[in-house]
C-alpha cells in the first residue's frame, strides 16, 4: 500500500475488517481508500472515515460523496488545508451556513465556495476579516468595489494590485489609498503621480513619496517643502534647482545631519549651506556681543 494504494484491492477480508489496519493504510496512501467498502449505517465506519480525514485531508477525495457532504468531516479536513473545501460536495459549497463556518476555519476556502456565494458581500467580507487578500476570489463586480479594495489595501499595500486599472487611475480612489501607504503610487498610472492632491496625501503619510512624483511636482517648491519637513532625505528627490533653496535646506536640516545634508544637496546646495552657516555664525556672534553689552551695562 505504501508503494501503491491499489494494493489494498488484494487484501483479505480479515484485514479489510481491521479498522486499525485500514487507518494505517490510509495514512500511508489515501488512494487505498478506493477499495474500502464503507457501511455508514455503522457508527464504526463513520468513526473510521473521521479518523482517516483527521490523518490526511487528501483522504476526503477518496471517500464517498456521503462523506464529502458531511459538514463535520469536511470542516475537519479544512482545518488542515483550505483546498479540502474544494473536495466538498457542490451542495455543501453552496450552503451559506456551512460556508460561513468554513471561512472561520480558513478564509482561503473562499476560493472553493460556490460562485453564487462569492458574489455576496457578506460572505466575502467574512473571509476578509480573517485575511484581506482573499478578496481576489470574490466574483466580479464585487472584487472591484472600492470600499473592499481599500480595506484590503489598509492591511497590505501590495493588494492594490487587485484594483482594476480604472480605479488606479481615479484620483479620488488613489488619494484615499495612499493614506495607508505611499508605495501604492508604484502601481498607479503616471497621471496619478502628476496629480497634486494625490501627492499631497502621499507626502502627509511619508515625505519619501516625493520619489514617485512627476518631474513637474518634484520642481514644485511648496510640495518639496512639505516633503522635506516630514523627511529630510526627501531632498534627494527634489528638482536640482530646489536643492539650493535656503528655506528648503533649513527644513531638511531638522532631520538630517549636516554631513549627510551636504551630500544630498549637491554642489549648489553645499554652497548655499556654507553661506547659511556663515550667516548663522555671524548672527551668533552679534547676539553674544549684544548679550555681553547688556550684562556690562547692568553691572555699571
């Protein structure tokens, strides 16, 4: 049997009546079950089927349809692997109550649920509560509903790949999506990366999203200023002309060490930084002189 499940066909009546032998045979090779004659009027045969399924979910494929229509047996197999639900009878995969229980056991069982139920929002939502990625198994047009997609994206930004191209080109949808993770911009159209509202939402989440902005927006002083205030390293993605802007450099300096800031700013930016340092030092000296003069006057 370990070599070939068909070998059980040649077992004697005594062995075929030995439940411990049959259970071990099923563990070794589930195909051996094809040659077991079950009598489900006997509790012992139900017990054997249950033990066999407990040992290997794949054994369900070799059991009679009576077993594959039994919710308890199917759910036991499902606890091992979501694919077990694909072996359930069609009537079970169409049964709403059983399906909801199955999704509690393993949300990936949604792939094998009857299409009529995969088109129902309540069913899909029940599965998504356990794992949002199973939205991929919903029937159209449910799998393209913005609220379900945003729920999936809020869990993992990569799930934006499930959205249809039309939604990934919709400024309203993308502006909401980037609030969860700016990297969603990698999956959108170039038009979205040139949309100011979308980029503002992305930058409010992370200044580094400036990397994915269009050339025009990377040259937008106001937008660049917002980005570097959140993350100094965003300066490296700003238009070259803005890397020497004093206000932008000062904003970036709040989160970047001076040595790193000089590297990111480039030659023109470094020149501006040198001037800013000179002005800063001169201002400090003037302030110190003024403070000393005030102190002396007070002493007099």
